[in-house]
């Protein structure tokens, strides 16, 4: 169980995928540029076996915006997109209606 105070620390935001491309040397990683309203960020996500780059461009997704940046395959990932998975199936968490990029989710 997670205390409510711990959950409140998560900064979940609506983001629009502006561009996506495969990461060289990896069949599962995509490099995404996303718009968080006040800034654009680069994310590196392990969704490449389930999504082609052109399938994600334009989608509004859910991003954990306050995750510490880390290097993946030499690229800095500045957050994390949220997805559901089970038995080898991966589905991005998307918004069912248009929202302003950067809208808080909680």
C-alpha cells in the first residue's frame, strides 16, 4: 500500500506526442518528443515492438513528468509514459477527450 502523501508526489500530465523514431540498435525502444504545454521533452520508451513510430505521433498520452531523467542507450529520457501490459500486449494510456497539453492528471 502507498500512502496518499506518496501518491501526491507523482506529477502525472497530459502530453502530445510530436515525433517518434526508432532508437538505433534496439528493436523495442522509441525516442519520442512530447509537448507538456510549457515545455517539450524527450522520452525513451520500450514500446517499439508494439507500436510503430507513426502510430503514436499525435496521440495525447499520460506522462510521469517529475521522474528523474536517466540515460537509455545514450539518450536522455526526461520522464516516463504510462502504459498497461499483460501477456505480451502493451497499450498506451491515452486521453479519451482532448485536453490542454500539461493538464494535471490525478
